[in-house]
């Protein structure tokens, strides 16, 4: 087994949660930042909270708004060009 390839183990790494809770664990990193911990997680607290640090919901809603007019235009085009009867389809082929 090679001796110089493993990271250095820190038995007192500081973990900091977004709620302000701090505790120590053993890790290869000196400091760890987390979004949820046992003192603020909905499963342990019984309270329903939503944590959205990356603004993913807003980005998703913006994408939906931007894509919505495109969908409507596509649907309108499809409805305009679809013949209703066999006779209309044959007339479109002749022209």
C-alpha cells in the first residue's frame, strides 16, 4: 500500500449549518458548510420548511415563462396547417 497518497485526517473538523448550528466531526477537510443539519431538518423538527439557496425555483419559473409563448405559437401553427377533411388534403396536394 502506498503511504503518500491518502489525504490527512482531521479529527476535529468544524461543521457549520446555514441555521447557525456548529459541531465537530472527523473529516479530511478542516471546515464543512452544510444547508441542513439535525437541528433544522424537517424530519427531526417536525416543521415544514423549504430551503432554496440556489434560487432553483425562480430559475425554473423564468424558464417556464420564456418557453410558454413558444409553445402557444407552435400550437397555433399546427392548428392552422392541419386540414379538416380528406378533400382539403387532396386540394393541398394539387396546389
